[in-house]
C-alpha cells in the first residue's frame, strides 16, 4: 500500500461541523425567536398540547402511588378522628350518666335529710344527726358504725332511729365513732306495746325471713293481735323514749300444743339500707343496753 494514497483530512467520525459556540448562538437565537413568536401569536400552544397529551399517561402513572398513599392516609386519619370522637362521646355520655345518678342520689339524700330534720324537731328528747359509715362483716351480728362518738355526746345505750322508726341502740362508743346494734340482732331486746290497745311485750331479733325478722315474746295463745298492728316503745326500760315506732305485726300463729302465740314482726326502719340516722339521748344516761332473753325463755314461747 502506497503512502501517497492516505487522506490528509480527518475521517467522517471525527468531523465536528460548526463549532460549539456557533451552534450555541444559533439555537439560542432560535429559542428567542420561538419564544417571541409564541408570546405574540401562540404558535407553540398546539405543540405543548400535543406533548402534554402524549405524556399524560406517564404523568398519571407517576402520580398514582402518591395519590394512593394520600387516599390511604386520609382514610386512616378520618377513621382515627371518628374513633377519637366516638371515645370522647362515650366518655361524655358516661359523665352525664354519672352526673344524673349523682343528682338523683343528692335529691334522695336531701329528701331524707329534710325528713330527718323534721323528725329531729318533733323528737321529744335531745338528738344528734349521724351518718352510717360501715357495717360489721359478721353474718351473726347486725351492727352498724356511725360517724359520731363520745366527742359528739353519744353515750352507750342511746337509741338510734331513721326517718321511719327505731333502728337500734348504741352498744360501744369511741371518740369519733360508735357502733349500733340493730333491733334485728339476736342479742337485741326492745320493750314495746301495741299501739292499738297498749298490750305490752318484748321484741327480739330472730333469724326469720327478711320481711319478718323480729319476734314478739310472751304473748298468750288467745292474744288479740292482728297482722298490721303497730308496735311502739313502751318506755318501761328507762332507755327508749315512749312512743317510738318499732315494727308491725307480720303474722300470728297459735300452735295447739303451746300456751304462747308465735308473733312474727317486721321492722319499720330500713335496717338493710339508708345512711342518715338520728341518735337520741337515752332516758337514763350511760345505761347498759338490754340483752335478749335467754334461750330458755325463747323456748318457753314455743
């Protein structure tokens, strides 16, 4: 191969044409011309519309994940807002129910206090208002504890009553509290008389039914007692003032083999509920509380 046949110009691959500065100036002028024509006559609007239409699917595909994420976020956010509002509504409903219950309890308590105040004003002896704070946890003892004690002038033997009738008697006193033995306790004994005819007897606690858990002792088999007769304190013991309502006769049984009738009575006071009581000064201060008759006497009435 002869050397004089080699070309002295560069091959087509390395041919650059116009210089880079020349191309920059040309395309820059063309861009300015197109922008001026577009501003003046909007010649590029169809081109932009065509390009936007062509790339619309790609744009929508690119936006789809973001829209889906936004939709999911809004869904869970709205669900959380609804749940939060529901919890707040439930809490508000509970608060309203508690407020209504508290209002009913306060209304009932105010009514009881008004009745107790009227009873205190009508009571023939000195009295002290107290509130029941607890009950003895003993299945064989019916004892309550009140929030007034020796510092309030409460003494052993003081009768205790509620707005309905006689409730029991103070059996122990502390400086700030006192214990009250209910009339339904087995160790309780209250001298009573029938309001209708003045017939006397002793009312003791028993293990009868909840509606008749008192017994009237030493009543003859032919006694004139009827269900519904009202029993009041006789005052013969020197402790209970006379005339306090105690119980009503629930039933009278006359066994043919016994000389005594079985008289079951129901307390008038609410021995199983209630909070406010009235403590009366006993007729004889610092007296010992009466005790129930011995089992021998109880068997005698059978």
